[in-house]
C-alpha cells in the first residue's frame, strides 16, 4: 500500500461515517471509508429477510431527520438515485376509546385535529418550525455559542422539561397520546430531564420536511451517499473489519463511526487512563426487539388515519406508555409495551409484490434481553387492527443480541448509541473540549455516541469532520 495515500480514513459506513467522509472529500482531501460488513450502510441497510420480493429495512425505516437536518439536505443525493416518498399521514396514535392523535405534514391540519389543544399546539410548534433552519444548526450539534441565542433559549425552556411535565400543557387524551408516542422514540423514562426535546424535534421536523421513506428501502440513502462520495474521488472498502490500529492505512486523521466499547477494543492502549475510564463508564440504554412482517394485504387498522400513516405508535394512553417505559428501564417486562410500526409499502410499491405489504415493528426491552416478544407485538397490533394476524405470510425477529450482532454499535440492542439523557446529551462519549477528539492525536470518534446522538441525520459525522479540518488541515 502506498504510504500516505490517504489524508483521512473513516471506519464504518453508517450515516455518520459517510457524512464525515463526504465532508472531508468535498474539501479536497483523499478519504477512504472502511466497512466491516459486505455492504455499506450501517443502520440504513435493506434486505429480503422474510420472503423473496419483500424488502425490509433492518433498522432505520422512516427519515424525518434525513430530510430536515442541515447537512444531508444540502447534498445532491437525488442525482444518485435517492427519492423520498411521503405518506399523507406522517404518524398516527390510535386509542381504544376515542379518536387517534395524528401528525400531518401541515402544522395547521395537525392543530385542527387536536381539538381543544389546537391553539396550544400552534403556540408551541410554530416558532420551532418557523426558525428550524437556524435552530437545527444549534441543537443538532455539540455545545457551543449558539447562532440564534434568543430563539434557542426559548426552545431550550421547553426542551429541557421532562416529557411527563410537558404533557400537562395538553387537555385532549389524543394529544397526550400523540406526544407520548413521539417522546418514546428517545428510549428512556418520561420523567428524565430533556425528554421533551425528542418530541419537539420529531414533530417540528415532520412539519418542516415530512416523515418520508426512501424509495426501494433505506439502503437507497446509503447507496446515494456512497455514490456521491465516490463521484468526488472517495474510496470505499467493504468486508474489511478493523480489529486493531494495524488494520488501518496510514493517514493524518482517522475517524471512527463506532461506539465507545469498540473504540476501546481497537485503540484502548493508545488512550490516556482518564479517557479510557470515561469511555468505560459510558452508559447504554434499553434495547429493542425488532420484527419484520410479510403481509397478504395492508394492516386493517380500525383508525382510518392509521390506514394512511407511514408510522403508527401503539401502547395506549400516555399513562400506559410512560409506565411501560419506566418499568422496562428498570429491567422488567410488560404485556402492554410501546410498539412502533412502520408501513413503508403503503407509499412505496417497490417494497413488496403487487397487493402484498411489508411492515416493520419494534418494542423496547431491557438491555441484553433475549425474551421473544413477537407474540406481544402481534397482540398489540391486533388490538388496534383486528384481522392483522390472519394476513401474516412470514415474520422475521431480532432480539437485542441479534441486533448487536447485526451492528456492533448497538450494544445490547441500544440503537441510539447510548442513553441520550441530560448527562450524556452533549458530553457523549466523554467530557472534553470537543467530544469528537479522542486523547490520541489524529484519532476521532464520529458515531451516534457523539452529539447530537441517534438518528439518520449525519450531523455527528459532519461536526466531527469539521473538527478534523480545523485541527489538522487548516
């Protein structure tokens, strides 16, 4: 291998790894991406796991942040085959007694549907949506002096509240349920500080850019990112597992799209004792039990809105979901968990044979759980859609151990790359001047274990690459 052939090497080809690689390649550097699996994408992969012709997203399924976050939306990915498809209803939360809570692309349509909470919803969401372009650059990044201090302060006063407190602003049960379904994406108890940030960001992102699916599967997003990167002159190696520093070609900078655990295994001896200790103390959260279904038809939801929704949240009223999340956090189980369902084939006919459908679903479970939750997930869907079970042609399941085997970043099934609570929101994975710098010169971390955390937005990689450019190449 030619010494000094690369300026930077990125280990891992998930959304953050590809974002970092593209940013540096755009700046004229020579960049290599190394991927241990046979295909690129990390959490964005799509496979036929149930039956031939049924294309399932393995982890990431719906992409509100991919279309709303500043960096990805700036890239010409449509020229590399990426097409987003938008459901008429972004998300629905059916309730057994009463109408569903519904999120539409239109803020006004959403507000009107929330009855007595219409004015309150407008007051809360309108400023965030109106100023999204400026605000998102502040809250989708590391701690720094904000570009929009007054607007960010107004957002922060809402976002720092525990979601359980914030729900008291609403009167309607359907509004509270809709809020609960959004907040539960954060995979932590509703009593935690800053859990309201998750709900506010997801809802505002929906009003700003939608909650679309990638036509053909989430792999299409990975393929488009890789295509653009290679068109700039970047290089990708697949099936090249990095187990030690010796496996990485010489470069001025190395960026790891890996979690703290894997980083320690590869680089631990090169780090200071303090940094090793900080990485060792990094906290991971609850895991997920994931299911994919091949169906003989669309899910027969009782809720008309759910029948048109790209995403459906289940689990009942806010009190039920809050209780479920709290006990799972403590390592226990419930027969009434929060279940997140994605129905990509409603708008993407390439996902399944004509007349058939794919469905993606998961529930939260204690970290490292190997309990089979498939019956419980199917029962949750059946309650809101009688006849669902009769449509199942095939199913595929992944417990937390299998989720981690698929992607080593998902420790014990934690798909967020670590708990995103107030103590790890901006200091992940360690308390440092820059969270992307490790204690070894020239080595950086750019995974979802850095700010702003989990989600397909690429902002962790973007900010890490900016740090590399300032430290080494400016």
